[in-house]
């Protein structure tokens, strides 16, 4: 039987890699499949985050040599097009019962192999606009799992379901936070930090102090700018903490009233799960400008305020925070709206669907 393993389990192929935004949700679904007696193997590259995270979680990683096609130079496109049939042929031998793809260039060969073998394909598209790989494969999917209603337009009618993105349960357990006299801000540009957010935060300190705003700032800077920002903040006279990396992000979310961050799929999913108001500053060079689409969807739902990267100065940060905090109920209403985007149980639902469509 195709895709079978001993004791009645099935073999599932997990396609996608490069960034944590692809790998971490794949791992969440793979762990759920493993708990049900199935086997999941990953296809990825030696240079992506999957090379470290997948083996560490006890899963097998099959490596391929492939690059991107979107927003790359002509030489890279030629290399990718040359490698694509070679790596697709290599993926044909796995014989999975179904393929689960997060999209991205790494998913190309295993997805093409699935189509050639007529293996059921399930894709997860966490952004408001589908990525290039998922748009291309969209016509052939057995099911498409999305985070925003508007994303359904990229896939065949009747084959989409709003499941959300797998998010750690700790975020869903965060309780609503009563406001007090001090506004607690969390600023994070991700594990590597963000030059735009770091610069704007530094420019805002004098404005907060001059206005006498009772604010407490926790700022994850990333390692490169940490020492300089920490030293300057110590002289600012403001309450807060500067850290290079936050180990326990759910705890940081729980302690915050308002979060300033980028708007990748993982970030907006965590904001929704935690029920936290946010100022979203999309990374302007994200593929297909998907971060702006994500932020716009959150803003339309009343959960966030979108500010363009080019406009995000210290003055803009200060003015936006002041505007949102001036009315006592605004941030609370944004937090409630954010919670409406939350989709618990995404990994379990993805595993359910993979079992349903699996080739017999």
C-alpha cells in the first residue's frame, strides 16, 4: 500500500524550509502525526533552519539542492530551473500517502513529485496573499489550509478551510490584561532584530520622557545592536529593559499592553492567539509584500494599526502609541479584535485533514 508503514501508520512528506516561519509549523503538524502512529519525513536544504531543527526533534531530513525563483537574479533562476527536474526526480522515490507543504522554494521538488505521482497535496498558506509556490500549486491541491478568509481566492472553491497557523499553546493561555496607569510596550523585530524598529525606538525615548508618559518598555533588539542600545537606554531615564533575545515570548506578551513588531505570519498568529493589540510595521522586502497584506487584514479587523516601514520614525512611534493609549478602551478593543483571528488546534486539524486525504 502506498505510503504505508508498519502497525497501520502512514508515511507523510513535509515540504518547506529555509526560515522558522516554514519549519516550525511543519514540525508542529509532524509531531501531531507522530503521536497518531504515523511517520513524517522532511525535505529541505542543508543551509535552512530545517537542517538544525528537524533532526533535533527526531525527524528524518532528506536534503535537496535548490534555490529560489522569486526576487532573485537571472543566474539564480537558471540554476534553480536546472536543478528543479533533478530534485523532483529524487523526490519521486519517497512514495508518501500525502504531501504537506508550507510553500517556499524548498517545496517545489516534493510538490512537483506529488503531482506527478498523483499523491494528495495539502498546503498551508498562513499569509493573506498566497506565496508563489502555493499560487502555482493551488489549482492541484486536495485541500488548502489558510489563516485569512481572503486567501481562499487563490485555491479551488470548496477546498479551503480557515485553520490558522500552528501556534504554541502558551499563547492561547494568555489572559486579558487589565490596564493600569503604566502603559507596557513590547518592541520586537524578531530574533535578529530590526534596524527600523531599533532606530525608531531610540528616537522615541526623548519624546516619551518629555511628555511625561508613564511607560515601561521591553525591547528585543537582536544581538548586533544590543550593547549600544542598552547603554543609551540606561541614560534615558525611562523604565524598561533592553534584551538581545527573549527566551519566553509568551510571558513577554502576557506582560504587555501593546506590541510593536513586524507582521509575518507567525507574528500575527501569535498576536491573535494572545489577544494583544499591536502596531505592525511590515518588512518592506518580504516576498509579494505579504507582510503588508497581513497587517492590513489585522487593521481592517480592528486588531492593529499599520505603519509603513519608511514612515516609522521615533515621532511616528510616539504619536501612534499616544493616540492608541489616550482613550482607555481603545487598546482593550483592539485586543478583543485580535482574539477573533485566533485559531486554536491548527496542527491537530491539519493532521486530521492529512489522514482524510491520504492515498490508500
